[in-house]
C-alpha cells in the first residue's frame, strides 16, 4: 500500500472521532478565550512545526472576517529556541515545556500537546505540571495514544499502526485546520446572533 493509500485509510478509519473531537477542541479554545485565558501548544520534531503552524492559524482567524472579536491568545512553546536551549543546557530537555508553563501559564489556561507516540518525556512533564496547577489539557495524539491518552483531560487519538509518523503528522495538521475553520464558524455565528438582538 503506498503512502497516500495509507493516509486515506487511516483518515477514513478515524473520521467520526476526528469530527467529534475537533469540534470539542474548537469549543474549548473559544471557551478559554472568552474567559480571557491563554492557549499554549507544544510538540517535538514534526509535531513542533504543527504546533507553530496551529499558532499562526489561530492568531490570524480575524483575517477571514474583520467583524470577528475575541481572537485566541496563543503561544507555541516550541518557538523560542534560545529559551529551549537554555532550559536544556541548565536543567534538562524533559523540562523545556513545563518550565515555560511555570513562567507563563495560569489556572484556567489550556495546553494542547501534539504527539504521535504520546510518550515524549517533555510532554508528560508539561501535562503533569498542568494537572497540578489547574490548567486544562488536550492531547492530539497518534498510534495507541501512549501515556498521554490517560493523562490529558481530553484527547483525539488518530489510531494507526506504530511508526506511521508521516501519516499521523499529516492528519494532525489537517485536524488543526479543521479546528480553525470550526472556530471561525462559531465566532461568525456569534456575530449573526448579536446582530439579531
């Protein structure tokens, strides 16, 4: 089976879960924003690039509709290489996200962790920090969900064979695009409701 056949197969097998969970994540982001709280995103390798891509998409939602208010405050914890290298050098790579959260995040904020395996030590540490400090967590995961499946408050697991990194990473990015589109729709519906009052 070639790459795109595998991609289509995994996407089809996870379709219902993706639709339902992407809708939930979109609503969580909107709810977090309405409470004047912040959204943080992190991942490693290809998932780090997805985290940064997702930050851009969420940060520029208003470009689609100038009437939209309440754009999410989003930070990809992967984007400052100086901070990440300092923490890695002075402390440990497993703490690169948890230490940033300790500096920036507050109770009621939302952390989105993106991981194919669900077992990255630095993501596990980040979620442990969140659990201890009242920060909601959402795992965008792959394979069997790994340890993060049981640790996060909510998860979307793209179930697949292990080591299907490219397939899962492509689907994760498409889910981020779907979530962004859902948020645009929710916020546009709010504009319509407000105009009808």
